[in-house]
C-alpha cells in the first residue's frame, strides 16, 4: 500500500463516519418548540460539530490501522478478487 493509498483510505473512512455521525443526537428548534422568525424550525439548536469531528477521527484511526495492516500484509491481493480474469493471466 502506498502513502497516497493510505491517505485516501483514511479520508474515505473519515467522511463515511462523519456522514453517519452528523445526524446522531441532533435536536432542532422545532423539536424544542422554539418558534421565531429568525430561525427556521429545522435548524439545529446545538450540533456539537467539534465533538463529533473528534469522535469521528478517533473511530477512523481505530478502523484505519487494522485495515491498512490487512492490506499491507498481502493476505488478500487484487488477483484474489479478480473473479472473471480481466486483469490478465495469473503468474
């Protein structure tokens, strides 16, 4: 695995985890019953984005290290995943 591949893998895991974590525990003004002209009912009261980003980064590191070690170990290669033989002859 190259450095670029490791960085891309980290970014993919991080963004997937962030998209999962952002709506968790979100409370809107409509949920709290606060109605005003300045804030729409669907706007978040306190999104806690900084805390979610820290949690997502920690979870990503915990997931990323074993995945990188698994890929770098060579237990499974791209040739093992080439079911239809489209990458050329094995050898």
